[in-house]
């Protein structure tokens, strides 16, 4: 890889504001959490048109994930009874690159602030990207999941 | 933000291999492109269990996107006739953080190599994360998009 590829550096485009200050237990009802995504005011114009979408994809940095050596296999959702899976087969925040991807309902856009429902990010999480949710591109009609997936 | 948050650095976990060496024109039939994602062999075990999913989410670095000053508004899909939209309302690769997100069919996993269908990444794109596609979490039944979206 050349230099451009080996040094990938992210700059936050904004920050998550909500009432979830610490990682809650597994099973927390994130779907009803309301958050504000405060985008850097220099980028306000780049949000124009987003209000036409009911849902958006948020990429954010899971800043409170574990650091240090990562276990390559984990118990999904922390359930010790179940079989371990590779970390890329689960959605654990403890990943080589701590990027979370959430699809959330856009309730309102006001200037540089997006009010969203269902974002499973902690207060203070840096936001990396916002993309419109395109059903024809982002969803799959016939997806199959293994039996240990319960949602 | 503290230091941890302001310096977000990504390390590639793998690389895309396919026959698409340069950005093709808008409308290219990416859905039928077959790619191999070669994951760093130190992470092979972290893929265990992924083969139980029919579809996976790939986060990758759009290494050939434009650099320099970004226009905050663009013509969607390069269609000069249509209205401009903010860059966060479209899926242009020319974004503050050049991360692409694709949902693709997993055809085969063999050791550290994932064979996938429909990945719209150029050959040589660094791979940042692999996540299982969870229909209940990643898809939305009632999503609304603006009229200028055609797919």
C-alpha cells in the first residue's frame, strides 16, 4: 500500500448528544432513544436535502470501546451460554476499527442539528459520516442469518 | 474532545481484489461484480461464524476519491440537470471521511478470503470493517426517500 492508503485518518464531522453517558446493559431499548447529532457548523450546507429522507445512516466512533489486545472470538451479546463467534460475525464495539453503523429515523433537521430516534451511540461519540438510507441499496429482501441471531 | 477522540486512525484489516481498476461511469452494474476481500491473516479467526450469514456489510476506504477542498453541494449521480444536494444527502465518495458502506452477498468464505457479489469498491480499496447484515437492525420497512432518488 502507498502512504495515502496506509495512513487513514478520520476527522469528526460532529458529535452525538443524548442522555446515555455509559454503556448500558445488553438489551437496552435503544430504539426509543432520542439523540441530537450536532454537525460542525462549517458543514451545515452539506446537510441540505437530507430532510427529504425518513431514515439516515450514521457512522460514528465508538470511543468507549475497549482498547488493548482484542479477543478474536466473543460470545454474541455477552451471552456466556452460547457459542463463541469471530468478532466480524458479531456487532461488538470491540473491533480493530471502532466504527459503529446505525440506521436511524430522522425526526428533524434544524440548521446543523439532526434530531434522530434509535441511535445506539453514547453521548459524546464523534460522528464520522452521515449518509441517506436508500432502501434499494441498503436493504436486502432475502437475507439469511444463523440460528443464534435473535433479532 | 480528548486526545483519544481527536486522533481517530484507521488500520486496514484487508484489501479488495476485483477487476475494476478505475472508477466506472455512473450506472455501472456493480450488483454483478464479484470481488475477493482478502483479510489480514492475523485476523482469520475473527471471521469464524460469518459464513452463516447470506449478506455482510463492508466498510471500506474510497482511496481514489477526490482530495482537496470538497464542494458541500453536488449534483446527485453527476446528473447536471437535477437540483444540487448537500454531500451528506447523497452517496458521493467525495466526503470528509471517505468511508464507503456496502451491503453485499457473501458467496463463500475460505480462510481469510471472502468472496462477495455486488461490492462497489475499486480494486485495491482498503477494507476497514466487516459486519454481519442483520435485517432487524439494518433495514427499515417504511423508509421514505425524496423524489429525485431513482433506485
